C-alpha cells in the first residue's frame, strides 16, 4: 500500500510541471442564445469541458496548437473546430440537428462518451427520469431490464444486476451488497437507500459486471453511479407538482444561484404522498400508502477554474402505513394433516378474508410500520492538476430503521410482534487521481476507506401470541394446549456489527495504437468484521415442567456468539478494446472479484435443540467473470450495443428460509457454485426531428451449479429430509427474458400558454418472463411473466411552464413482484403486489 501511495504522490507532483494550454470561448445557437451543458473535448484526448449557463467554457489541453475541438449538445449537430492559436476567444455556433447525441458519462472518473467506454453501461438522464415518473430505483428498473429490485420493506430490499448482488428475500445485515450505490461519489452502504425518492437527479449510470478498479467499494455485480444537479453561479429554479388518483401528490423544487463571487448554492426538495391501495378490514383503513420527504443542499466554493469544493448534505424520511403483504395462496406441505394451514385455522375457528391476492384485502392484527430515515454530509474536492483531476470525497451517513410487521399474514395472534429496530452509521474517505499520464497512458488510481457500525436499537423483538401454539405444534401431546404457554413468549436480540475496510485500486488505459487499447486494473482489499450477538427468551408461561420447557425451546431458544473476521484479497480485471471504425468499438474483459465473509445476524437454525454455531460465519464469495461486447453507431441517428457475459461464483452467499419461527428472517448459507450467463442488447434511434425510440432486451440464465445442502422448498416442509440438493435448479429473481421498449413523438417548435416549446406523446413498456421467488425453487412460488405500459401526453416548454398528463400500468395488469412464505412454513404464503393503474397530471415551471 505504501508503494502505491508513493506512486500516487509522484504522479500528482509530476503533473504540476506539465504545460497547460487553456482554450476559452462561448457556445451559442443560430439565434445567438447561449447553449448550456454543451460538451467540448480535445479530439484524440480525454480533455474536456462543459459550457455553463452562459455558454462559456474553458478547457485545458496538454497539446499545443494546432488541434481540433469537438463540440456537441442535445438537439444540435456536432461541430468540429480547428484551434490554431490560444490567443483568440472562440465563438462556436451550433445548428439544429436530429443526429443522436452520444451520452457523456463519468463512470471512469472523467467525462467521455458512453460509446467509447469498454464497459456494459446503461445511462438514464434526469430528463428521462422525470418524464417517465421513475422517481426511485423500483421504477427505474422498467427502463433498465438487467436491473432487479425486490422490496418487502425498505430494510428487506434486494438490488441486483443480472440476478447477482444481494440475497433474495429478507435481508441479513451480516453480508455486503454486491451492487454499489453511489450518489455524487458517496457510497451508500444500506440497501434501504434504494427505496428513497431521487432528489434533483442529473444522470444515472448503471454499470454491469464486477466493479472494483474504478470505484471506492468493491462490488461483484455492478454499480449505480448517480449524479445530482450541481450548484450554479447562474440563478435558476425548477418547481414541479403532480396530482393523481389514490390521492397521489408529489412536489419537487430546486433553486440555485450565486451567494458571492466564489460561492454558489443549491437547495432541492422532494415530497411524495399517496393513499393506501390495500384495505385492512380489521381496522377499516386503507394501507400501503406513500409518505416520503427528502431534502438536499449544496454549497459550492470555486476559488479558481482549477479548484472546486462542494459541501453537501441530505436527509430523507419515509413514514408509510404499509409494506403489508397480502395472502396469495396455501400449499399442501408434507407435514401431518393436523399441521396443515387449513386444518390449523379451522381448529382456531378462523377463515382468511380472501385467497385472491388481487382483491387487495387483508385482516392483519399487528400494525405495519416502516420508519426509514437516511441522511448524511459530504465534502468533495476536485483539483485540476496537469491534465487530470485529484478528487477527495469525505462522507458520513446514518440510517435509522423503526419497523413493525405481521409475519403470519392473518388476523390471528400468532406472531404478534416482529420489530427489528436498527441504527447504522458509516464514514468513508476516498482519494483518487484520474487523468492522462502521457499521450498514450491514462487511468485512475485511488485509495478508499470505510467504517460501519450497525446495532440493534435497543433490541430486535419477536413475540408470540395466543395462537402460536397451534402453528408451532409438532406433536399430538395435550401439553401444547397448556393455557398461556406461548402467549407473550418471545426473544430479544442485542447485536452489534462493526466493520472496517480499506483498499487501494487502479486502472490504466494504455493506447497501444489509436485503435487498440489495453486496460489492466488491480485492487487490494482489507476487510474486518466484528460481531457480538446475544439472543434471550422472555415471557410465556413460567414453568419447571421439562416437557413444557422443551416445547418453548422448540419455538424460541437462547443463542449467543461472537466473531472477529479479517481478510486480505487481491482482485482485478483485464480488458482489451479495439476500435474497428469510428462507429464500431469492441471489448473483451476478464475480471475477478469477491465479497467478504458473512456473519448471520438473523438467528441460527437448530439441530437437536442446539444452535448450529458453524453457520454463524459463512465463507467469502469469489467471482470469476468474462464478457464480450460491441458498441456500434450504425448511423448518425442510431446506437446498437450487444454484450455477452458469463459469471461463475464460488461459495455464493445466499439467504435461505427455514421452518423454524426463531429464524423468521432466514439465515445465510453458501452454495458451492452458481453460474449466470446471458446476452444483452440495447438500442436508440432518432427518426427525423420528431420521433425517438429506445429498446433493450436481456436474456439471462442463472443456476445453482452445486448447492447440495439447501433447505427444502415450502411444499416439502415436513419431509424426511431437512435439506435438499438444488444443483441444476434456477437462481431466484431472474427472468430468462426481460426487456423495455419506448419512445417519444414531438411536434415542431410552437407557442402555447405563452411559452415556447413542443407538444409530445411518450409510451414506455416493460416485460419479463416468469421467475422463481424462492431461494429453494418451489412450483408454488414462481411468479408468472407480465408486461406493463406507461404513457404521457403534454407540452414541454423550453423555459417556463410545462404540463402533461400521465398514466402508469395503463392496462391495469395484476402482477406479483415477490412471493414470501409465512414464518414457520405452515403452508400459506403472501405476495408483494405491483401497483394497479395510476394516472394524473404534472405541472412544471423552469426558470434559468
């Protein structure tokens, strides 16, 4: 590590001596109006600049004149300008055009065309996020079909890319996510962040495949790189309000401008509310509403055009009466007849209100609560040194979680309390240098440190009600009927997980020739986890009868363990990229990655009445990955990209369910090996001046190559074997086919409601084939394929007032997002439902 830090220091010092050739000018349109956010780059290099709100730009190049500038902006024809002297101020005039403008990204820590980057990447601009109503990741997945997100509540959220990343189903805090989630360069460690509303998003880049040589946190499946709109020295404001059915109201606002000559600020707000869409007949209330608030502020200090310091802070809060799951079906297990769900509820004189989940009716007797608070502060410094940028990002974040769940999914007092209140704090520090080291060598080198502290607040509680005995009854002994035996009997868990990670990473882009590039990358990681777990029983009938004590212990028992794990790992990647022509780029990548060892924080299964302490810690996960890709631009108005990928994972970390109530949220285990492979295609085309289309399709196949000791599926609960060989079966959450298709039709420029703008009509669709909703594949927990359609129609002003009407799931398709067995595997299972048809109107006002 010392050698790499020394190399980084020498590179920084060396770049102070490079000659800097500054080019300055303005970008305007044919009417003389300034063109903001135009991209200006020096042809043949990675030097670039972005024009400000006045069209002004200043770009630094190591090259001496003559050289060529490339200037591009959405809605204009690309322009090349020869620079022969640095003395003159340049005036660039862009003409209107319908050519497809290539998207500029920052995933390699510098601005460059997405088509030139040898990484499978999907880019969604802030404008598309707003137009399609994709205000969180769950909606964004409809635009990027290789993304999967499943959430039964914010804590229990799975964010995957190509089916890999996090455990499917209920979340265990003891493992690292495999998909990195970054906002303005800050890593968000908790998966609950993915359920929050986006705040003032400028662009979202979804990188597919292992990412460890470009980003701070090592990730095995990919990364979300989200950038928000920056503070500006030019005053501006945006205001938006939406109204829809089910009492839907969403308001957004953002203001920016100068505070002084060197300081600028930006303040952004987002709030979303919606009435409930599921009726609880026990209370008469409609639940599963939306109640989200978010605030983000930035302070920019720019003492020169080479230094920018940004202090940012954000806070988001969710207070829904919801995330309830609806009873979706009953499975006949292999338990004795008296242990079947229908016999159990008949003995308790109870009937479920409906067995059709899409009646959207529940009768739960425990309130659903999902108090979710996230926020933090960050200080980012960007310093231009030579032909590169030195960046330091320092951040501190928090997460507070206050839940209440009804995990038996009935009005019966079975599992009366299920409350895993938690507090999490993290701090991160990243320092990296990105730029050109010579005419043929560019790249990134950096260091990253993260510390996390996750603890119960103050305890996690699981508590039985008076009907628990009947659901847990495993013998015909009359002692199960002992009054009050399990009523109020539960567990209180105190746990604390402290983690520390440090890494040195780097990637070089070596231009062997103008067409052939080689990109090696390495990462060295140190990871440490310390766990103190203590679970104690309480309540129920106090007795000295050994038979009654044995019954109580079969439901809940004391468990305690500690763990101290640390490991060093080296991983990396090697890419060869070849540019066959100006419009055809290809690449081949081989990479390795890993996830640190996991620790079980959801309770351990038991054997002969004793906790299986050997499962307290699970092995690290090792990833071997390769992919082949080609990125093409068949015409000036179209893009077509194709990628083949193949990933093998050794000691795959998975979360599996058990019939034990005391392991309500499942436990972690290693599958010996899994494999995921597939082909992805995405395309964009502009037809004339008024019609743009996009499409993406993904074929993905994921299987357990070897998982010889997996828990049995729900319908096999009670069989002679407690475990099953799942080798050859499919991984959960992966549709073999998924795709999105959409586009927008717009009019000529016109004047309406006193504003200059265009009329538009947009249509977006998303479809996926069936997939398994259980880590142990079950024929009852397979979700059928479905397709949804969204549309919008309105007027979009160039500057000023815009309005449009919109509809989501316009054909009112009933579909499941997830199926979950109830605690204890009595045979009934519940569903997370997709939203029914929603519609409304949005009014937006922009002032620049």
